[in-house]
């Protein structure tokens, strides 16, 4: 809970004014912790998921998965899942950048 935030002003949730109020407090804290350039850089990246969102490993933290399972997730269609798995593999020192295959046809039209 951000410092200085009055809980009652942030209610009801998912209404314009209360959400803007809470967001302003979170943004202030984020800007105190990191630079604006760093925050903008992070916003261009896929989301780093705290846990596996679905499947047999649903709810597990990425650090609890085997390298093989993470390699499978690193090939997933979902960008957030791929990014999360790759980040954990990098943390372990197990990630090797795979070469990107360019399509033969650059654009559809």
C-alpha cells in the first residue's frame, strides 16, 4: 500500500477517480524507485508473470519449474509466457539466444 494513500478515497475500485488516485500514488512510488527512462523501457517489454497462468504447472512460480519445462514455455505463442520463461532461464544462466528466422516473404502485400 503506497504511503499517504487514504484507503477510502481509493474506493470503489474500478471507477475513474478512485483508480486515478491509487495509480498516482503507485506512479509516484515507481518514479522514486526508478528513472522515467527505465519505467518507459519496462513498459515496452512483455509482462513478467509471477506464476504460470495455466496448464499442469498453473500457480507455480517460474523458479519451481525444471529447465525442460521452461524451455517449452520459451517456445509458447504468448509473449508474456515466453518472456517470463526466458527471464527465469537467464537468471539460471541456462538461456541461449535462439537465432530468429526471418520469413521469406517480408510482408503480406
